[in-house]
């Protein structure tokens, strides 16, 4: 039996994992800055560039949602994500 995967399908999985890792990273950073435990990050616009076979550069817009305060803060972000090694680096927001 031979399995064949297209590069698009493999990359789509990596992008989903990269977005999940970035969402967690941004949530933790915002929680620390705002001294609150109840923050959710939601991406509204994301652009991606493949830096290598294992790294993705993500740039875009999103919302930091603080449900207890009924507040949504707009954010812009940039980050390099390696979904294979589960590393998020060079984060700016």
C-alpha cells in the first residue's frame, strides 16, 4: 500500500497547528500583561509565508477577548512559528 500526500494538504495541517500555537502564545502574553486569567484570542485576518519546510511566518489581525469585562481589544501580530518543534518566536503585537 502506498500513501501519497499533496504538499498543500500537509501545509494546511501545519498552518492549523501554527495558528493554534500562536493563539496560545498570544493569550499567555496578554494574560500576563493585563494580569487576568480570562483572555481568548481570535484571529480575524491571517497571511502566511512559508520560511522553510518547518517554519511559517504569520501576520495579521485579531481580537483579544476579555469576557469578564465584556471587552474586545483589536490586535495586530507578526510571528514565526515552527509547528514541527512547537516553537513560536519573534512575536510582535
